[in-house]
C-alpha cells in the first residue's frame, strides 16, 4: 500500500521568512510520481509540481523549490521569502502504477504567513 | 480555456436521501476522478473514469457510484445519505488516463447531510 506522510500539520511564519514543508512517502513501485498541490481558502486544489521517480533533479520555480531524495523517500517543498498569499493548505501526493495508480494524498500542511 | 466546473457548489440534504453531483472536465480532457475531502480523513480517492469506463475505485461503500458520459462529463451519486457523507467532493480531470499526467481540480461541491 502507498502512504504519504506530512508530519507537520500547521506552520506559521512571518512574511519574508523561508519555510520548508516536509513530505515522506512509501511505495513498493519502482515507477511512481510525486505531486504537490496548494489549496487556498477558496477550496480549489492548484497543481504545483510533478516529479517522476527517475528524476531526482531538484527544481526551482521562482520562490518555490523542491528537493526530491529517493534515499530518504522525501519530496520536500521550500518557499523562499514567503508572502501572505502563500497562506494555504499544501498537499503532497503520490501515484504509483497498476493497482497503486490512484492518487494518494498526505493529510496536508496548513501554512499561515503573517504580515 | 475554462477549468473544471462542478455543480452544484453547495448542497444540503437529509439522511436517507440521495444526491447527484456533476463535473465537467477541461475541454479535451478525457479522464475524470472524484475525491472526498473531510477534516478527519483528508482527501480520499473515490473513483476514476476514462472513456466512459471506471478504471480505478477507492475503498468506499457501494452507495457511492459514478459514471462518465461520451462527452467526458461525469456524475457521481450517493444513495441513502449518512451524516458522515458530509464533505467537500472534488472532481479532477486530466488529459488521458495516465499516471504521469497531473490532475486539475474543480472548486468542489460542499455537501451537508442533516
């Protein structure tokens, strides 16, 4: 069975601080895909990034960066110089293959960025 | 391009009733998935449809069912509603039925069962 653990439940930072959201996953598949989604107060999940299991290259997109490490089964997300608009719930998700092809979400991390 | 649309956005029902929720995927997307989101259980996968066929199903009772039409629009139905069915129901679409493709989510339907 697949599992995604987001041990942090709530994080509160002051604007301009850097913040890292942790994600640890479990799967027996050799091919799998990891995702991060953002859920603002409006409720709609917004896709942020996809990473496949064969690509451990870290990625940076503006103030967002992702660190994928297969050795520790982690896919962490860092927001640099956080802004109030970053306040949302962030979900890490895993999708395997075959019987594990459904998208499995972590419990989510509520990030509050204070001015 | 319009995003995923879900109707209705809010719904109030009483125990024992049934409900039908609708989802229109992004134009050109042929795969539709449904999720239930509750404070206690988080986001849980319900089912996935592609080309009018159910391709994957989560661990939900048979009261939860769905279907997909030839235009890729999808509906999900919950019969004999229980209080625990109160949740945000999210629909997501993707281009094809591939685990590689990211899913794009709609705003959800918030169902309250009294």
